[in-house]
């Protein structure tokens, strides 16, 4: 696992849980409030070990914080939350 002075695995997990809860709250009434369905808005599970290894193999090497974040959250889709 990567280590960082700015973020750590616990922080990433807390962020994922917090954003997931906020999305549930926002999306629960989204259609009523805005008149259209929000589509897929989610924070995914950790990336696979192979994906993290592939990212770490890039040159120049990505920032440790990016690798750490990707280890905890493989992908996310937040198109509506950016516009609300």
C-alpha cells in the first residue's frame, strides 16, 4: 500500500462513506426537485491490484496521493453532483 502525509487509507474510506451517504440523500429527492432522473452517481469500490500496479508503472510516476486514492476508490461517477 502507498503511504502519504496528506491522505491515508482511513481518510479515503471515510471520504467514500461520506460521499456515498450524501449521494443517497441528494438522489433520493433529485427527480422531484429537478424534474429529471440523475442517472448513475456513485463512488466505486477499490481498484483491482492489477489496475493499481498498472497506474504505478506509468512514467513519470503518479503522485502517491493519487495511487492511494485509487487503491481505495477504483472509479466514481458524479455527473449530477457537479451541477447541483
